[in-house]
C-alpha cells in the first residue's frame, strides 16, 4: 500500500495503479459452477426461448424478493419499455431528471412525455412534494427511481398515486437486494424493473427483469417479451423480442450463489472509503441506512468546491491520471440531453437541486475486484488533491489580501 504519493502522475511520476480501476467492473461468481452450467445448456442445445435456467432464475429471484412474478428479459431498458406499454400508459409521466437516460427514454420511445421532477437533496431521489405539484390532467403515472439502491419515499408516492388515481412504477436498476421498511424492493407500485447489466453488482452479462404482484400485468408482460405469442402459432398481442438467453440466466444463477459475498465486498469498501475520507473538507459520502438491507454497490461522493478548493470535474481528472476511473453521475442531467433539451429548454428552471447535484456527484470504484489497499490509495489521492488545492487557494487569498489592504 502506498503511503507516500509524491511520485504520482499528478507530480510527473507513474500512475498510482498500473491497471485501470473501474466503477462497475463486473463481479464474477464461481467460474467452475458457471462453466458447468454452460456445458449443461450446450448439451441440451436449448439456448433461448424460456429454457430451464431462465425459469429457475425467475423463480429464485421471485422467492428472494417475495413477489409473485419475475419476468426475465434481455436487458433492463426493454423490461421498462414493456412494463410501460403493458400498463397502458398515455399522456405524461412524472420522472426524475437525475437518473440514467434510459428511464425517460423508456417513456418517450412510446410517445409518453416524461415530465421532469426535482429531487430531495438529502436522498437524491424524486421529491414527493414536487411530484404532487406537477400533476396535471394529462398525468397518468409516476415513475420513481431507487437511486444508489436507496429506496424512494415509497409511502408518500403511493399515497399520491392513490389520491390522484395514477399508475406507480419504479426503476429499481440500482436496488436489487435492497429493502424499504423491511420489505424487499420489488413488490412496490404496480411493477418494478431491475437491470442485471454487467456493471451492476449482480449481473447476467446483460439482462433485466420486471417483477410484480399483479397476475394480469405479469401475463401481459410475458406475452409482450415474446412477440405476443400465447402458444404455438397463436399471437394475441403486439410484442417484441425481449427474451433472456440461457447463458445469461446461467450467469445469473451463478451470481446468486455468491450474492452475499458481493454485498460483503461492497460494504467493506464503503466502510473503508468512509473512514479514509472522513474529515476531508468538501467531500461528503452518501449514507446508507444500515437498518435496511443494502447492496452498497455505489460509493457516491458529493464534492463541495467552496470547501474542498477543487471541483468535482478537477478531482475526476486527477483520479483518471492515476488510472482511477471515477465517474460523474448523472451529468449533465436528462433534461440537458436530447431530445429533451430541445423539447423542454426551460426545464432546468424547475430543477435547482438536480442542477446542483449534476455538478457535484461522483462515484468511486468498488466491487469484488477492489480491495482495501486499493481503497486506501484512492483516498490518499483524493485527500492529497484537496489538501494541495486548499493550500494553493489559501496562498492566493493571502497574496491578494496583501496586495489590497
């Protein structure tokens, strides 16, 4: 472990890490178990079309989350698109702008207007008070996002949806194996959608799922994910090809067997980052509620430039020079991306907290590929960057005050 960082790239030396340290580097479970499953599916020659591994994965996820139905799909975005269509949404849906672009795209793709809502600065999740103010006669749904795996205020959103007779659904891409008031995320609203992309702590190479307690909705989603087939040569609805492959399901089953290990690694790294950055001016880690089940898959830092003496973007550039590929999230905000920037050029006026966070938030590498010594080195780089920036800022201030008594 490096304790002296004077030879780092920021001082003209070699980068701290010989190989890049990524946000979202894939977790891999027991390789031999995975290869055995792959050999099984090759022997069966059943590679897709609701094979036994997909069926087993769906049942195991449903059991884990305590829901009646899990419908596995080729990715989380398509799962969200199908869920939106199966719910029969029209008009407008209220959604946060501080999220991955797939969330509003799933609405816009089907000519449903995403109405961007501001967030609670403490939780980074959609603000129920702002949601209530944005409801119009054209509103048909609220689409919440459980950001960083920390649940939305499900109770408040449920009450608003019921009061206004609105559909409530959740983008739970970050929140697999997290809970809200002791209940696993997955059973709230009309439907919740997960992503099992390679960057998620639990992955199926590429994949996703829609989970619901609603029997009729689950049946519609199952039809739609397979071209609308309700049996051999019997198409009963419009649909698409959103099926999960057997090899993806094999990866998922293998990952489920190591799920506790993945979470333990994430939690270990989160605690190490928290200790390593504690007391560093201008750097604030988000806090997870340890009375709930958490996946800890994101180590999120807010950078206050005034206190740190350095901006988030400057800090990211320094980390990148050291082969630490920290990421800005969710910059610049969905409302600043096309087509929404053109459709709603003044949306930012109603999103002050979103605009503020897009300039402050960054995520640090974690996962089973990151160890305690890696975390300590990353923290050393960040502490040093802040210390040097503050020293330079104080020196310049003193010089200016000396010139202007």
